[in-house]
């Protein structure tokens, strides 16, 4: 049983490492849109609340900076910040 848990942990770490470049690219895209559209986290939080999503400014900042955006939140942010539901992302 212990060996199986280690195997699962290794798979999980490998998955996170493989996904990280994409998560970083999404976070960078959101930050870029915020600068281009002169929006703050507080501005975005207010718009999220209008759509029934309650997050604090610091919680949203942590999600973006920590590369922890769900796909749904990513696309909602795209729509709120840039008015679009698509993005061209460059993964490094």
C-alpha cells in the first residue's frame, strides 16, 4: 500500500510539473490584460460579484500569482477584463 501511495504522489508531481508552463502562461495573460485595460483586482472582484462569484481581492491575486486558475475562472476573467472568450497563449 505504501508503494502505491508513493507512485500516486510521483504521478501527481509529474502532472503538476507538466501543467505548470500552461498555468504560468494563463496567469501572465490575465496580468497583461489587466495592465492593458487598466483594471485592478478590486475592479475585477466587483465584476465577479455582479456575476455571483465572491472572491476577495487578495484571494484572486493569490490565484493569479500562484498559477491556480481553474479553466472556468480563467475564461470568466477573460470576459470581464477583455470582453472576449478566447485567448492566444504562448507557453514557454
